[in-house]
C-alpha cells in the first residue's frame, strides 16, 4: 500500500523525529506526552484535509517510504499509531529539505505552507524550518508541540522556552553567526509561531479533503524515477488558493530591513 498526498494540497504537516531512539530518552515530564499530543494534532488536521508526513532520521538517502506488508512504522523507529494512510519520509540530515526530494514533491502537490512539530527544537526542527524557508515555503512552528531530548536541554522546559530557542536559532542562521548548509539569503522568509489550538482555529476556511482517487502517488519515487513522476504531477493544474485565507497564527518573524 502506498501512502499518498492529495493533489492541490496547500498545507502539509511535518511531524519530526517521533522515533523510539528519542522517545526512550524522554522523562516523565510534559515532553513525555509529546507523541500523544502530536498524534491528536495530526488527527485534527486530517479532519481539515491537511495530511501529515512522519519524518524520521534514517539512512543516507532521502526518500518517501512505500507502505505495506511487511513494512510497518516500527521498522523506522516510529510509533505504531502512524496510520497506513499517512506518509513516511526518511531524511539523512537534520534538515528534511537538505536534499530536493521533499521540496520538489510538495511543490508538485501545490503545497505552499508546512506546519512543523516534534523533536528536536534546536536541531532538526530549526534546521527543517530553515530549509523550508530556503525553498520558499511558509513555515508554521507549533511551539507547544515541540520537545528536545538532548542532554543540555531541560525536558520540562515550557512551550515558551521552545519558541524562544527556535527564534534564536533561526536568527543565528539568518545573520550567519553559525555555520549552516545552504545559502543565507532567503527571499521573503515567513515563519509564524503558534500553539496547536491557535493553528487549528485559523483553518476554518480550509477546503474539505480531496477524494482519494485524486491523490498523488509516491510509487515512482521508490523506483528511482523521480524526474518522470514530477513531470506527470506538473501536468495536473494546481488550483490557485484564495488570498482571503492566509492561515496566520501567532506573531510573524521577518528579516530586518
């Protein structure tokens, strides 16, 4: 079975690194509830027609995973609550956009915004949001659904701490104070910081889910025929999104003039 993303999907949720390797290091604090809370958020987004891609640290190849027997989420360290209808993406670095596979596929699906939650705030989350900006995606950082299991971070840190750390890390990347893969110049970067409830409240005008038969197949990605697959996707018109639904939540982060 192949987990597909609908065509003409303006917003996609990226749930980062909810993997046993990290979950086993969670203490019985607020962060320990993170997998359950991210799962609930993904379910709420599904009702709004927004798919979730479960992003996992893996091998040296960035690729979507073909689902089905004998494959299951636990093969990649993901929880068993990942649904068969949801996509899994294996990344080779902190940044899910480090290689072009993710960005090219989302753009071919008509996606312009990504919602980011999961682990770890100062590494994979910061790097993926930075990478998304470089690919000209608008990024929504759901800071109350973020955690960090690294030794230098207190696992009982509040959501506001995660927001502050993420903002500081992105500012370091933007100003060039810390080395990071890729160019430092971003055209019109857009990041919003919001809670899960605030983001869901901003989606009142999202269109219903697209019919299953109009989903974008991932099977060509598994056959190493990504270029041909993109050509097929680009032959399908992308429905323009109404400007009356900006999906804003929280405050915006903009570059200095």
